[in-house]
C-alpha cells in the first residue's frame, strides 16, 4: 500500500479548490478530511505528522467520509 505523507501541503491547490471546499460543506467535513478520504478511496494510506489533538481526531474521522466514485475521479483530475 502506498503511504502518502504530506498530502495536504503537497496538494495545497487541490485542498483549496472550490470543488473540495464544496464537498467539505456537503459532507460536513473539513477540506483535509475530503483529501484524506480521497486518498483512502484510491488505495493510499494517508500519513499525518500533526501533534494537534483536534487535527488528529479530524484526520481519523476522514475514514467515515465515503466519496462516490465520480467525486473521487473529479478530485483526482484536480491534480492535473
């Protein structure tokens, strides 16, 4: 399994893309949770280096956000 580290910092354009922002609103999630949910959907294990307890809880909560395949494909296309 591919372990993705620094998925948020390395993909800041996708993280702040209007599509991701809208999905976050739709799913009552953070933008980071949408990116981590996407990573899980494509077979990546998102790694996080946070020491912030709130961020840790949010990161773990991303597993509960299940994106439909068409949304996964759209997010994948944001990276170019």
